[in-house]
């Protein structure tokens, strides 16, 4: 059965593999910041929509499907790459980010790609510029890791989506957050899985916090907002040359968690 985007939800083909990984050029010997601070802002993006570093893209996973002519909300502007990719595929893209610098980066990316996107500087849980039941889908790539009150965000996303439409979310995998990405193999465990203390980070002139959550907490937050989770993925590293965000800890635990949920009710 196809969804409102025209996707089948079949994610079994083209499963990523850890075979034939080629090392990236060596990086400077500095502590590795959490992935929510670097992805997608500092990622080396290709032509396909990416859900995390060094994992299968939307071209293989097909979680959104055909977005041509659809109105899609993107929570978190990143570098603008996801917004530009969707706009090139014919979507009417609405990007939201509380960081003015991210909004400006996304606007620059859209101008360079000669595509139109709608941008708003706003808290991710505040969407007064979108009327209820107006959108055909929603996407967030790693941005929700920086949100303290996730329930508020999902309630707002539920309000603006058409019934039966999807929200697709990727976040740093809670198992990967436990590990020290700079330690020798096997990686050192530095946090308990149930440690919910925010993890401060600083990259260049940007600062923020990563809010670790268990898989069950993410699932419960979507359910409380009246979404039904229909897909949960813990993708293995994709083959080929790894990116500059690669760490050896990714061989031991999935770095990215992806969830897709369908809006139920009104």
C-alpha cells in the first residue's frame, strides 16, 4: 500500500553493509563533538536526502517516497542540504530553525541551487505560520536531539499534518551516545544508557546541548501525540568511502536511529 507521498514503505532492498569501507582522510587530533552538533551542518552531502552519517539515504530507504507537489515541513535547517534536495524533487518545502545562522545558510544554499524554499526562524515547537491539517509530511534530521520538550514538538507536527501523513525523524542512536568515539577499539562506554543528563557541546561559534533519550522514550513521545510508529531503523554503515564524520565506534553500535510515524485522528 502506498502512502500519501507515494512511497511503499519497503525498506528491505538495498540494505546497507559494513563491507568495503574505505577510510576517510585523517582528521585533526581534537575531541569529537556529538553528532547532533555536526550532522547535518558539517556533513559532506550528496544528491540524495541523508538521515545520518555514513548510512543508507532516502534513495535506498524510501521512507518519504515521491514528494513532488507535496508540502513538507523540515524541522531543523542544518546546512540547507535536505531542504534543497526536497525542493529539487518538486516539494514545497517549509524549513524551521531557531538559529538565524542556520536559516541564512539554508537560504544561501537555496539561492545557489536556484530553488525556492520557505524559511522561518522559530522554536521547533512553535509553528503559528502553518495552519492545521495543511501539510503532507514532516522531516527532522538530528535536530530533535537538541530539543528539551519533545512532546510539544510532536503535538505541533500532529496539528499541521493531514491525517494519515508521515513524520520521519532521525536522531543520534542512544547506544552510540554511550560510547567515546575517540577511544581505541573496542570503544569505551562513557555514559549509561539511562543517563538523561544533557550533553553540552561547542563547535566553532555554535553552542548547544544534546538530550539523550532511550528508544522507548522516543516511541512513547510519538504515541502520546497520536502518531503510530510504523518503521524503526538502526542502519548499519554503508559501504564505500567513509565521510569525515566517521568514527570507529560506528562499527560497534549504530550511530543513527530513524523512526517513521503516521498521524492518526484529527
